[in-house]
């Protein structure tokens, strides 16, 4: 694994580049951009998937989102969906500069909110030739409608009114910026199972990392998140092959099935029996099943063109 940086406009991005053992740098290889979940960093699930993909022969890049982790951008701890989508494009830019990467054989794999961001990036960046989501989350829809998708979009209105009051307080009365947690610090009996498991993942030695602070700016982030729809126009703009991996017991499953149902491209839903949302972050049984589905998918759709016999 090589620690690298790459440009994203005026922001310097921090990434980890995973290479197959014994990589022949004199020829060009298929590569995959791996997009981390909301609140995650490159050293967690994204890095695990990138390392697994490298074991399967792919060049794989995991990176910290702009405004997060080791990447630049101020203010830090901003969750801006539009910036996150642009991060994916910048990662593709970087892979295309590498002599040992085939610029026509780049895919993307996104986990949780990173899945939604990868979908949105692929709809407007056809340099991404194949796309896999794992426990996909459409972050804007999830924030508006709740984890299970049972609320109406109008349920967001009270939060947006609170946001307006807080922004006024910060702008005119010098109030300190406020932050929201990505996952509940102290889950209770009303916490969805997936989010309780997310708390255990992020906030205990299981996967805790000093760069994953479990916080994002309230006013600057929520105003962007609530109007974002990662799947907007997916029926018409997503043309690349799509693999959707999800657990049958995930509260987020409705977002994966919505994506799969709406996409009109070549597509496959890999439903893993018994899996929850968080199982696919680091539980070997489920990560291995996701990789076992993604490997032949990427091998097929990022295959090298036959050599010219003429």
C-alpha cells in the first residue's frame, strides 16, 4: 500500500493506493476507485475493500473525502454530497495519470453513502466503466425519510427550520458552529439495529480511527444533504453495468432495491441472506461474499480489449 496525494481543484486529497503483489508496471491494468461511507475514512471499510480488490489483481484507490480525514478543505468535518461526488471524479483523474493503469478500464465501488456517491458520479462521468455498490445509501433520501424510508420528504422541514435558526445565530450572534453525529454515541432501544451496529463499529476498538470523529457540521452539511438525491435520473443517465450487493436483513435494503429496480442498464442484485448493513464493513463472511461477487463482475466489465491481430 502506498500513501499518496492527488489534486482535486484547490484541495489536496489523501489516499492509499493498493497494488497487486508483483504488479508489472510495464503494462496497463484495471483499477477501481473505492468510496468510503459517510463518517468513514480510508483506513476503515474502504481500505479493506481496496486491499481485497488488489489481492484479486486490481489497482485500487481508497481516499479520504475532501474536508475529511487527511484530505484538505476547510471547514473540516463538512459532509457535502456534491463535493463527495466530485471527489470520485478527482480519484479517476489521478488513476488516469498512472502509467500502469488502463484509463479505459476504471471502475468504482462505493460502500453505504459512498455507494450513492459512486452512482451519482458514474451518471456524469463515463470514464467509470463498471459500478458496484455495497450496502448502498442514498444519503439525501435517507436523511429526509429516515433509516427505513417510512417518512415523507416533508418530514425534513422541522430540521431545516432548526438549521435556519442556527445559521442565523452563527451569522449574527457569533454562536459557535454546531455538529451532528454520524452514528448515535449511546444507542437505545429505539435505535435501528444497523445504526446501533454502526456505533459499535465506529466508536469501539473494532474499527475506531482518530480521523473518524463521528461529527459533521450541522448548518453547512444538512442544507446540502437534504436536497441531494444520488439516484436522480438514474433511469436515463446510468449506462454502465451495475452490481448491487446488500444484506437481506439490512434496514437500508430498500435503497439498494430501489437503485436496482430503477436502473435500466445491465444490472445484478446480489442479495446476501442474513446480512445486515454493517456486516459488509468488516465481517469476513460478508466482505468475502461481496468481493466474490465484485471480482468476476469487474473482471468481465473491465476486461482488456483483445489484442489487434491485424
